[in-house]
């Protein structure tokens, strides 16, 4: 069970870290200052400068061969293992736009996985190629406003067969990135047969984002911001017609696709959260050594030694667990690795949230202000506790797997 | 030690609760939707509709005699005790603009305390009267960007005597409400003698907010928002001249004024946080009974019973502690009540943050969106962990008081 | 809602505290050193010296009029309110044998409540009088080894009517104090009708502890000790015959009696736990000021300030909650006070356990040794998390009470 | 960084696990029931039956070649890496006497490390051989009653040179195993020069346990038990004369020896704690599936799913961290691995204590009784939070290592 940095990935980590620190971080700051300045007033349209920054960095990454690392176990990309990729994800997690620069951003990576694994050749030609090239972006459209979507069997968005098409009606929300004009592809989970058995009710469609009848109602807010320009959209579908051949794998196999999609993505999210936690701990230490109060360095006051030590211990443990989940993914496959992925999905965002929160506190009020990245980091990892299933659902999975060891019957 | 609702305050609680629920809450929603819509683009200017809402509600409160409750132990207001007032603060904490409607909002209440206790007649005539009438607002200007201001002895903002004036130079930040054009009075803590003994270095000035040389640099952000229209301002003072008679109590007595000011304010803050926690628990229960997943009500799933029970227990304990701190304030005075105030300052915002966080989680992603108040509530109570001294400083006070019981020497 | 020390109880607190500190504490140490030294080898028989200590102190308490305080709201004792008594219970909690010295020890107090409230005159004459006089002790026999007894409806210990007697068969355990030869009375919860509705299945019997067919099988251990000489007995009943007139209230009313019994007892337990926490905090402070490491006082090292401050805050909150539960008991009665009692039953032992654990840690290994009382205190409050219902059951009660506010149906 | 089970160690794990479960566990129960039954009344003398059990099992282990696994990186034992050994330690941790059966018990392993690494040939001949053969046992005698021994520089036990001998005077305590008559060797840390630099004051002596002037004063209690027959002794040394050649490495090098000794031992302790936590989790699941209350399995009630899931996640993370510390020990040596060892020393016993505590609670009162091993397990891991340095000292080490990354100066 090699969880370490391999010779293969070591130089990549180095290159990614350097590019993140030296090239991306400074421009990321500028990128964020541009938010909301598109002349149209549309906060989800990138400004020219933003596109210039993104495209320039993407070209640089591509030219250095730092591109599409996430295509693990494949001959298309680097052929990295999930464990190897995890280390890169950690580095990319430290700066907001970094993942996109290397074409490793969610939800595109998960969506590309879907196309790669389950798509027809036609699907791949139309959607996978431009995504792999970083020419378009995509959204994953699953969550619904009217049901607790963590129980996916409840998803009720309707798709009715009509000849060789399906007609879609309903609302979806939290479709991340769906407001970006560069987002051309929607992957949408629909209910094709509400009377089927629990895991055969749903189907997964590919469709252009600009089909007639698709209407973005509003961006969902995240802790008072719209998270522009990426954003999380509330969308209404009214009599949207999609050809049957754009079903992935076929009617009733939506769950299967969703399960296959979510494994790696959760590992990526979690490793990026580890990266955020590392960054927060570094900020906490630096601030603690820099500022003084009551005649001592902040680091030397109160419980700060313990807070720093706990952060270090918690980060190490969460990282090792993520690496083990990645290792399971590499060796026993998505289905068997599922309880491991549930574990890290609970652990990593909670841990990162705690470390960032402690770092904010040590910074004083400045810690929640625009002068530091901490508040932004905090809200992002807090949001992660809902994404891809809330903590409670993952804990439930872990407990059920544990109890099954001692029963023959399903618990 | 009567910590209960007295006959005197019972009908007031009833009236305040009713007005908050029936009159203020609906308009609060509209008030918030107006934020940032002032034609000038200045987000800290209220729109006409916002002023209409506020002024209408204030007039209603005044006409019903629900006004200036905070003037505890005084013959000017209701003559409520701090304990009695605490119950009202809890109700006012449940809706954003409620405290202002009853002329009980920070930082005005603390500032009025300063004027009432320590001001000259001239100070009172000029500033206290319009504040008591709700005609103007005020700001308390203390925190500085370049030092850990929790150790107030470090505050370095310079005030040099020049004849019968002082000349002020320096920067202050987190001056809440200072960007509101209705804010006419600044109370500013300055360093008049950096070489004096620790608690004699500083002095407190009253000054109009539009003195020459005062420049609002920017609003400080709080978790990515500017908290408009109230806001928290970063201000530069350049050769601002203030007459010596606008010193409160006299040179070198800034600490004394600050200490006297902060006691009641912290109790108000904490009781409002209790109100927020109650609101969050109610939302958590209602959502838990409404939504279903995996064939059960959310409330019946996972650890939700325990989460709800813990919230209820934590709220009750924090409230009782706040009431006891209020009781101490009423009976032994600010100085002796200090360790009690430190206790609640740690306990109440932490508790409320936890309960609101749990409520967010039970709501799913909607819980952090604009569809519920929870994210806004969360960031406000999180901010409170810095306001009037961060947790670490208050814990330090509590520990020192505890250890002093066993030493003769100061610990 | 007066939760304070009344003029009535103030001098009693003073007297009890003094007697605990000056008279009881020194002898308590000697009492404990005598454990297991009875010539018979029976660890549950007091040695002559132990009896001498107990009887001497009891006589002293009685002669000073410090006796049977627990008889709240009654004209038999002091007529103290539960709130008033709570303060005394806290003092008595600080030293092991103190509660017995003042005839305020569990399970006698609860058992006397049962006799006082529900007993016939004959019951009172036979059992209540000698208990009130401190001449005998008693046991409450309810928990069974074969079922999760926290769901009391499951209790299966069989009592079959046979003429004007009942014949009892079954096993009970955790009958505290039942091994003490001075324990003359057993109050036993039996199942008289397993087919009755859930709360009508059980009945409560009074019986002499030496009836034929009663056999003490073994003492249950608590963290590796038998808790002698009090102890917690595992008892087998074989064809034990009890006359029908020794039923309390009548057949099928066992639940009613049990509920009425448990309220005050839980408050007493919790207030004694508060007393233990206070003692642990004092020990923690004293040790922290006394010992040094790395050139500093232990108190000044690491997170100890925060640990001390947290302990102080948690104690204050738990005490106030206990006092409020006591107040509810005094004003709205046992049934309505139930959710309040559940709250403190969760909160107080957990809090005390945490404070004592922290105190142990600050003492180094000595903290868990015989050189300090901490380990003994720890195991006692840990045990309390099972007594009178485990935490989980009480949290469940609190949550259900909370959710009921928002439903018409029972949740 | 291979943290997995190697082909080399896999069959050993299998054999050890089987022998622990099938041979040792049943006899361990009998072994414990014999405690205190030695005819002499000396609880630290094994009964004949106890010796028969131990010797029989040791012979069996030896004959199967399952012996001295701990000798990592050596050609004397199996040549296992620390990572490989860690997996075996976990298995041995599950049953009390198992580690001794395989000659892998503390403090002998650490003591043998000292002899192996730092001993002269004479030391090895006299002490190492019989220890490796399991013919004698040994004690490590370091902690002192009068100073906070976690700051080892404070150790004041005096050793004065007198010709070619040293004369020792002082008291030591918590000398584990020192009361066992089979314990023939003491390794004692003494202060040879109180005026030397901090890390040069102490020296380490080997000596027979029955030297004139050595007197066992008493066993230290651990949560009310004497932990017989192993025990933790308080010892007085009065003019004990030790020849200078029994100094390890030479005068003033006690710290060096202590540091080298403690690394592996802490890993062993921690991995055994992981084993205990696994056992507790299994017990918790089994009990949760077996018992019912309120019409449901305990596992399905309250927060038990979350409690089980958290236990599983915490165990996995702690184990991975231990394995990483072991890996560091194997690859960068004791000194560099130090902060990693500090991390697990904090994490593993705390985690195991939490899991065992939760398991106790789910068992109801039985969970702390003699009917289950949980209370015994709990007190052992609780004790571990003091052994080899309390948590606070290790957190301090971790924080200092972290802060040093950002300073040139020592923090």
C-alpha cells in the first residue's frame, strides 16, 4: 500500500507547486478583483481580463505538459494512479483558479469521466474532445429544490418519452458552473420511470446548455455571495426535447452512471480541502509569529500551541485517509472503495473547516475580511459538506458497512 | 437571584415579540432586498424605501412606548434591570433590523451609555438627545489595523495636544455603522501618551463624523460581504483637529470609559445571539419534520435527535449564564461583573454558531443560500467572536480570575 | 425565578460546608482506608471503625439539626425548596460519605419519597420512620441483566398472584447498597402483567431484604472495583413470597411510582456532580500553581488557561441549569419538569467527567492514583451517565419534547 | 511509502491473530481471575496457575517461531520493519497478556532496545540474553514523585560518585512491573550532575532489582486498582551502590539513551491502543445488533450510526498516522521521526479512549462492569495518556516543530 510520492509524480508535484505559487497565485488575486466587472453586468460572464488570465495560464500549463492529470489509470493522460493524482490535487487546492488552469476542475473532471467510461463514440466526439482540450466547460445537473436530494431515489424531475425524444420538465438547482457562457454541456439526471425499482427510476442525459426551454432562474447564494463567475444555478426546464440517443448507457441506468462519476470527484474535492487546510495552517503560524499582544507573540499565547499542534495532526490524518481511499479506488474499484470515499467525504471538509476557522480566529477580525483568503476558503469547504452528499448520508454509509460485518442480513 | 421574567417586563416582551414577528419580520425581508439599490451606487446609503421602512417602524415603536429599553437602572427609560432588558434583547435578536427599530441597536446603546455616564452636560445636549430620539446614529472607533487590538494597551493612533485642541493622525478599522450617512457621532479611542502607564495612555474623544481630515477608506468585508448598509469601516484620520473639551472624562481615562462601555453591550450582543440560536433551532425542527429521505422524516434520521437535544440544552445553559451576568451587572457593578461578562462573551456566540451551523446542515445546501436566513445569521455570530474582544482574551480573563482565588499575588 | 441562595438556606449551606470540610473530610479518608478490612472478609460489611465514624458524624449532624434536608416542600423536614436543597447537595457532593451523614444519601432519599408520597400508613410506620431516623438503609431494585432496562417497559422480572400473596422470580442487578447489612428494605419493580398496556405492566413492591428466596449473587464492578461497602448487587429472587398489601399504590402502577421517584433524585445526583466538578477545578488550579515544568508554573503552560476557563464556564452553566430544573420541580411539578431533568441528567455528569478528566491530566500520573481523589471521582460521575437512564434516553426525551412544539401529533 | 501489510508479515499476522483469539484469549480470562490469589497474599506474585498459563503460552509461541518480533531492523529477530511490526502490535493489543506471550511486552522491549543499542558486551551477556529468552523481566525506573517528570531535566534522584561506584538516593515511582519477582533488572535514570547543561545532567544505570537499599514502598493505583500482577511501583533507594561500569554509554548521556529508547516503544503502545479500539468497536456493533429498546435494535437508535461511523473513521486515521510514524522511524531514524511519534502519542490513546468510552455507554451499566473488558481497556488507554510523556508535552513538541518551519531562530 504505497501512499507516498512516486518517482513518477514527484517532478510533476514540483512543477505544479511552482506554477501555482509563482504564476497562478498572483493572477488569481487579480482574477478575483475582476469579479462582477463584466460590462453587461452579468456576474457570471468573465471579463476580458479574466479570460486573458485563464487562457494564458491554461496555455502555459498545456505547453509545459501539465494538463489533464486527473485521467487516472488511462493511456490518454499521464496514466497517473489516483494516489499520485491526489498529491497534485492538494497543490491545486491552494489557489482558487488553479484546478481549472490544469484542466482538472470540477465538475468537468467528473463529467469527462462519465463520457470516457459510459459515452458512445458520438458522445465522445461531440463533448469529450473539447472538454479535454479545455475549450468548453460543463455542468452536472442533479439536485432538485423540492426533495431532499441526498436520497437520490426521490429525484422527481420528469422526462417523458415522445417518439425518439424525451420531453423534460422540472427544476434543478445547485448546478455549479451552469451560468458561465463557456459551459456548453449539461449532464442531467432525470426520472424516466417513477414506478420502477428504486435504482432503476432514473436516467442520465447529455444535452447542450442552450436547448430551447432551458432557463437559468437565479444563482444560488453561498454565505451571501453568488460565487461568481462560477456560481451555482437554479434552472427551470420547460418542455425541453432531448433525443433518446443522448441518454448515457440507456434508460434506467442513471444511478449506475452517478455512482461511477462520484468516486474520484470526491477524492479530488477532499485533497483540495487538504491543500486549503495546509495553507490555513501556514497562515496561522506566520501570523502567530508576527503579531504580538500582552508582550508575547500570539503563537505563545493561550492555547495556540495546542491549536497549531492539533491542526497539524488532523491534517496529517485526513491526508493519509484520503490517500488510502485513493489507493482503494486504484486497487479495488469504485464500488468497493465506496465506504472509504464516504469516510473522507466526512472527514476532510470538516477538518479543513476547523483549521481554517482556527486560523481566522488567530488573525483577529482581519481573518474574516477581504485582506485574507480565509473567509473565502471557509465558505468553500463549508459548502463541500453538502456537495456530493451531506455528512449525515456518508456517516450512514460507513455505519451500515461496519454493521454488515456482523450480520448476514442487510442492516 | 431572580433570573426570571418579572411582571414588569412580561407585557413588554409580549409586545416586542409580537411587533418583531408581525410588523418587523416581513419588512426586514424587503429591507434586505433593497440593499445596494441606492441610486448613487453607495451601498451604505439607505434607499428611500429602506428609510421609509425604518422610520415607519421606529415611529410605531415609539408611539407604542417601546423605545430605549436598554437604559437600565435609570429613570430616563423604563428603569428596567439588565436582567429584564436581556429578555427583550433576545426577542430583538431574532430579526436583523429589530434592535434599531426600538432604538436598542449597537453601537448606539453603548455610545449612549458613555454619554450618559461620563459625558458633560454639553456632550449630552449635543449628542445624547438626538441619539435617544433615534434621530442620528453613532460609531465607536477603536480597533486599529496595525496592532492586535485585543491588547488595547497597544493602540497607537496618535493624538497630540496643540493648544486647546488635539491633532489626530492614524488609521482605525471595523468602525461599525460609520459609513451610514445618518451616523453623525464618532467616539474615538486615541493614544495621548504612549509613555504613560499601561492603562493611562489612552483617551476617548467625541467628534462629528464629518470633521475635516476624516476619510472612509473602504468597508471591511465579513465573509465576502460588506454587511451594507451598516458596514464596518476602515477610516484614515489626517490632522483631524478636535477641541480638548470633547475629551470624555479627561486625558488618560480612555480605558476607564472603554471598560464601562463594554459591559452592558456584551450582554446585549450575547442575548441577541441567544435569540438567533432559538430561531435556528426552530427552523431545524420545522425542516426536520417537513422533509423526508429514505422513507423517514429528516428529524428521525441519523443523529438528528441528539443534535436537536444538544441545541436545546446548550441554548438553555447559555441563556441562564447571560442572565446571571446581567444579574451581576445589576447587583455588583461592571467591574465585579467583568469575569461573568467574559464568560458569556465566549459561550454565547460559540453556542449560537454551533446551533446555526447544525441548522444549516439539516437544511441541505438550501441552508447556506438566500432562501433561508441561516448563512447570514452564521456570519453575524461568527463575527461576534471577534467583537469586543476575541474568545482567547476572555478565556484568559476567566482563568486569571479563577487562579487569583488561590494566590495572593496577581497571576 | 429565584435561583439564588435564600436567607433561609444561607446559614445551612455555611454549616454544612463547614462540617463537610472540617469534620467529615478527614474522617472520610480514614473511612476509605478501612474498606475491606471487616474480619469476616465481607467487603460490604462496615468495620467497627467505619460504623463508629458514620454513627458519630450522623449524631453530630442530627444534634446540629442538619438532617433530612431533602424533604422538600414538606412540613416534616426543613420545608426547603428543591432550589434551596440543591445548594446543600452540591456541598455534600464534595466528600464521599457526606450525604449519608446528613441522611441525604441515595437511594434512601428517593425511597423515602416513595414511602412519603405513595405509601400506606402501615408502610410509613414500618419503613419510613427508621429511614428518616437514619437507623436503617434501603435499596431500589429495578434494573435487569437480560434487557436494556432504559426501556423500562421491557422489564420482565415476574410476579405472579397466588392468593393474597405474589410469588417473585427473576434476577435484578445494580441494586446499589443492597449488600450492606444495614439495608433492610428493598423496593422492587416487578412485572405483574406482561400483556397489559405498556405503562400498566409493572408494580412496585416493598419487602424486607432478608425474605426467603432472596440471594445476593455478586457485587457488580465499576471500573474494576466493587465500590464497597456501598456496592451494586446482582440479586436472584427464587419463589419469594410477598403479601399483596406491600404493593405501592396497587397493581399496575409501578411506572407511576418510578416516575415520581426519579425526578428529585436526579437533581440531587446532578448537584453532587457539580460539587465534584468544583472540587476538581480547585485541585487543578492549586496543582497548576504549585508545580513547575520548563521553567514555568504548570498553569502557565500549554492550553491550561483555556482548560481552566472552560471548566469554570461549564460548571457555572451546568449549575444554573440544575437550579432551573429544581425551580421547575418546585413550581410545575415532576411531570412538567421532566424535560428539564433530562437535560441536567445529560449535562451535569458529562461536564463533571470532563472537568475531572482535565484535572487528572494536569496532575500527571499522580492524578489517577490513590494520592488524589480524582480517579474515584471520575469513575463515580462516569457511572452516573448510566444511573437513572443513560444519556441517549434523556437526549431522546429532550428532542421529542422539542419537536412536539411543532406538531399536533405525538412525535 | 508502503504502509501496507507486506508478504513477509502477512502470514505472521495471521498466525498471531489466530493464536491470540484461540489460545491466548480464553486463558487470559482465567489469568485475570487468578489475580490476587497467591497464597502469600502478595498480589504481585503470580500464582502457580498464572505462571503455568504464561509459560505454556510462551513455549507455544516460541515453538511456533512467534517470538521477539519487536527486534526491528535487526538480524537477531525477524528483521521486520517497524511498519511490519506495527501490524503485529495491533493484534497483540487486543488481549491483556498477549504481548508478553510473544516476548513483546513493555517495558522489556524498550529495555532490550537499550541493551542492544547502547549496552556493552558484558551488559548484553548478563541482561539481554535472558530477556530475549523470556526468562526474566525488567523495569524502567525514571519518573519521580516530587517533580513534573515530563520535564525530564527536573529529575533530581541523586547519584554520587564514590570511587568506582555510584551511591544512589531518592525515590522513583510508576516503575511498571517492578513488583513482579521475575523482574530482575532495573534501568534507572539518575542525576549525576545537577549543574551540568540541561541534557547532560542525567545518566542511565543498569542494576539488579534486589540490590541492597532498594525498597518497594507501595504499588501506585490506577483508577482504584493496583493493576496487579504487573503493577506500577513506588520505590525508595537508600545508599544503593552501583558499579560505574553499569552506566549505559557513560556519565551524562542519560537523555540520549532515554530518547533512543522511547521512540519504538511509543509506536508499540499506540498500535496496541489501535487494537483495543478495534476490539471496542466490534463489541459496540455486536451489542448494538443484539439488544433492543423501544422496539428497535440499539444500533438503530439515537446517534448510534454516527457514533459507529465516527469510531471507524477515527480508528482508520489514527492507524494510518501510526504506520506513517513507524515508516519514518524505519527511514529517517528516531530523531527525525520524533514529531511523528509525538503526534501519535497524542492521537492514538485519545482516540482509543473515546471509542472505548462510547462502547461502554452503548453497553449500558454492564459496559463498566466485570462482565466486559471495556472498563479495564479504558483505564489502560487513559493511563497511556501519561506514559512516556503527557499529551501536553507532545502537543508542545508538535507545535514547536511546526513553528520552526517559519523561523530561523528556535521557537
